[in-house]
C-alpha cells in the first residue's frame, strides 16, 4: 500500500516537473508527426521496427551517426580508429555529455550498453544477433573505449549508428528497472521523453542541453495513425505536419501534390517489398511452382502502372543502393505460357487454391496483390487475398510459420547492406525465416560476415542473391521511394531515405 | 371533404412507393441475374493500361474503370450478387430460426420461453461489430460465414415479433376452441398461428433484407466477410477509399448501388406494411 502511494506521488511529481520544464520554451513551436505504427516498446535492444527508429533517433544517440545523406559521421564518439587486423576499434568519446536524467555519458555507459545488449537482456530481443561480432567492450579511460571483435565486421560502424547500439543510461536502468525503461526511455538525444500512450502517441520535448545544440522546436508530438486515408486527411486539415512513410498510398500522391499548403517529398529509399513463399508446405514447396508463379506475374506493368514513378522493379530483395546489388542478375521473365507448362509439370491442378497474406493497412499492396492475383488466375491458379492487422502479421503469422502460400514482406534494410536483409530472411532459425532450412545457403551467409575486403564480400553477397533467385525463394516486387507528406509551415526538413528523421534543425512558422 | 382528399393523396403516394420500390429493386435484381450474360468476365479482367478511365467517356467503360483498370459497371453489377445472395439467404435463414423460436416461446411459455428470450436479450445486448470481429477471427471470413453471422444476430428480431403476436393470439377464441376439440399442438401452430403471423413477418423481412445488405457491405468494407478478390459493393468502396479526391466514380457508383437497393427495399417494406396492416399495429 505504502509503496504504491509513494510511487504514484513520485509519478505526480515527475509529471509536474515535466510540465514546468516544458512551459518556458513553448514559444518555439510544436511539430506533429504521424507514424503508421506503434512500436510498442522503447528499449533499443527490443525492437526491429522502422517506426521505433523514427522516434528513437531523437531520444538516443549512437557512437556514430548517419543522417539523411547516408554518410557516417561522429556521434557520441568524436573519432575512432580501426586496428590493422580489423578486430579492434578504439573510440574517443565526446565529453561533457549528459543523459536526460542528469547522469554523465562516459566509457562506463558505453560498456554497460553493450554488456546489456550482448547479455541476458539483449537475448530477449531481436537486436543481439546484429552485433554478434563484438566480443567485449573494454574501458581504457573515462573517454576512451576499445571494442574487441571476435571477427571483423565491415558493417559494424554503420550498425553502431542505430537500433540496438543506442547508448543507454546505466544508473537509470539499474534504479528504475528494465520494465520502467521500456516505457520511459532516457538517452542523450536532442529530445527528452515526456509520455507514451499505447496506440495513441508519444510526446517529446526539446533537450536544451543537447551536445549538438538545442533543438529549434520545443515540442514533438508523434501520433500513431494506421489508416492511410486518415493520415492524409489529418495532414490536409493541418493537424499533422509530417506524415512519415510508409503509409501514403501512391493513389493519394496526386491529392497531396494538388494541395497548395502541402509538399510531397519522395526519396529513393531502402524499402523493398516482396511476396515470399511458404517453401515448407503446400504447392509452393515445389521450386517449379514457385518459378511458375514468378513467371506468371508481369511485374514491370505492375510497377509502371500502380506505383507510377514512385518505385522501381527489383530482382533480388534489395534496393540498388545496397551493397550486394547486382545489376547483371536477371530475374525470371514474364512468361505465362512457360508458367502454365511448369505448373502442369509439377502436377498442379487448375483451380488450385493459393492464399496471399498482406498488411491490411498497406493500400498500395492491396492493389498490387489484386493485380498479382489476377495474373495468377490467368495461369489457372485460384488465389485469395488475406489482409492482416500489421502487428498480427509481424508477430503471430510470419515468425510462427502460419502464413498462406505467399506472404508480404516489407523490409527496410537500413544498413544498405544485403547481409542485413539476407541473413534475416534466409538463414535457418532466424525470426523472419520460418520455413527454409538450407545448409548451403547458411554456409554462404556465414562465410561473408568475417570478410574485411569489401569487394570480396560483395562477390559473395551477389552469389547469395543469385542462389536465392535460382531457388525462387520469393516473388520480388519493387523498391519503393520513401514518400513524405509535409505541411509547408515546416522549414528546414530533410526527408531521410531510412525514415530516421532527426528533427533538431527543423523550424515551424 | 378535406379528409377524403388527404387520404386520396396518401393513397396515391402509397402507390408511388410501390412503383418506385419495385422499379428500383426489380431492375437491380434483373441486372444481377443477367450479369453473367452481360459481363462474362465478371469485372475481374485487369487492364492496367486503362486504369482510372473517367466515366461517360467510352462505350467500353461507361462508368469508368477502377485503379486496376477493371470496368466499374461490370463490377457494380456483378458485385450485387454478393449483397443480394447474402441479404436473401440471411433473411430466409433468420425467418426459419426466428419464427420457430418465437412460436415455441410464445405458445409453450414456461422454461422454453425463459431460455429462448434470455438468448434474445443477450443477443440484442451484444454490439454487432464486436460479435462480427470475434466471429470472423475464429471462423475466418467467407460468404457462408457472413450469412451465418447475420442469421445468428438478426433472427432474434423475428423471435421477439412472433412471440409477442403469439401471446395475444393464443388467448383468442379460435385457438381456444381448436385446443378444446383436441387439435394437436403442431397443427394449431402450423395451421392457425402461422398464417396469422405471416403479414408482420414479411414486412419485417423486407426491411431486414435492406438492413442486412448494409451490414454485409460494412463488413466487407472493413475487410471482414467476403474475400477481397470477389467483387462486392462493400469491397469496392474499401478499395476506392484512397481515391475519393482523385477518382470519384470508383466509390460513387457502388455507393449508389447500395443506396438504391436499400431505398427500393425500404419503400417496398413500407408499402407492404401499410397494405397488410392498415391499423399500423405492428409498426416495428
């Protein structure tokens, strides 16, 4: 009883201080951003969602930083040096940086962050495997740390700029506990966390002591809006200033372009869409059927007509910006007659049912899936489309291996390195690979990770893409632009291809 | 005198109701019936090159095309099948189940009455959408399941209506005398009670038909119910949501189809009620 009382008192106190702190800087203005998804948890080790990063890049910092120009620059580390053999990286840390709760950022915080990520707490989340190359972090002095690696990881410096590598406050987590941190994140970033309401939104306020300079706006209000038409309507009504992708359907691009108060910003991004196959059960367990399905669909026409200039066709599950992209890789051609022959050869009877699982709130995919389904009908299959609520699809359907014959996979590939995508999609036992167990593919995937020579690694990555293409593990669709809808009262905003928009430089009229 | 002209005008208005109602509903029924002849491809043929053609521009696509280049007219006409089949089947099913429940509850009273009427109370207290979401989450969406859901949720209206009428009828002389000369219960129910109930049940059925079409469209619009690959009015509206401001015809025509069908049925229902029940006793 007593404990409860003190806690609520503390809560009330914390709330009132937050209110007091927010009021003096109100004049600088408030920015409202719509997000298509509620990340649910704010702990860096516990997420894989782009929507998380959109918010978290304003709360947390990593040792390195990668902005909208995709160039890697110093973050909380001022400089770094990689040893000759690539197995040790020494970071010189920025000094006089404080977390939002007042505790100092130093080498101990870095060590704590990575011990936590690579230890028991990290094992509960999906981020640990991305940082498996790190053996340990050693504190040299309060402003210097050594990263000792098991094997060189060419993408590690990029990976330190996001997700699991965000530096977290040791004392705060030790005192308040993991659960509290999960819903009340504290970092060193440009904005401080105020409140989070599940399914509704999250509010941040400016951190005037930010090491990169105080933000130019005082308040940041993220709203979770999952319905595309609603998000655009809110933007038109002026209740939302920025709509973050991926939510604006291609069909509403003309609507935004036609509104004089709004601006449409579209940048080529890492986001790729594919319909992946259930390679374990049913007719799609047969590689001939998978190839037939790919050949039956005229992907070029779909991309040209439905995605009208906002996307490009892909052959493997990566964008052309990604390391491992092979311009010479040829996908299967559009050939309905060949598809019919293959289906007959595989013994598939005309009218064989086929379920396509898609994200229910993805209006563009809804159209694409209907087009795909009509192409499949033309070769004698009988497809049905099953739209799922996003979180159900991502948590209960795909990882549990409960999908139909085809299921939509949308992937951010934020490191712009095919390894990040391919390992998660095709290596046995990974969360996003519920069906495929292929020793040869596993070996290929593992072999490129320790390589330090980028050219050598790229060769293996291309081999992986060719192998996947050969086994027809997915029906690759398109690499879509990141489409932002922005109110013209927002100034100095740069759309980021990877959705990680840091808003400290933005101003509003 | 004044009274006579008013009632004359009223009668003419009633006749109009019937004519307009039968015209609207009849036309739509005929169109849907002959849809396979008029549009053999069932409005599923995709022509991405001709996407979003505006209406009244060409003979090939009189009402324009949707975002996938499918003919809107063909889809509206073909899509009516889902609405009409669901509406009709669910009403027939509801009549059978609901009337049986009402007859048993009203005629036998006692434990049966209590049990059935509590079921009716529970059913009326459940929010429809909640019931629908739970139902489809467990059983999955399909045409048959949509019909079953509508029967389960709508039959209680018939049960209540019939039970109320039976309660008053069973005390009337013709029933009492039938019972006195030893007519079997089954015959009393089927021969004497049922014919006297048909009027109000038919009126309710007509109005319920319209209501069920609206419910089916809403369910399909929400992505519950019928598979999105089958053309249906609700599904067409859902697909057209993001085109409201740039291609109005994709949503307006299926919307009009729902409106006209429901209007036609409601006019017919009103007319039926007034003709079968001039005293207005059983106004819903």
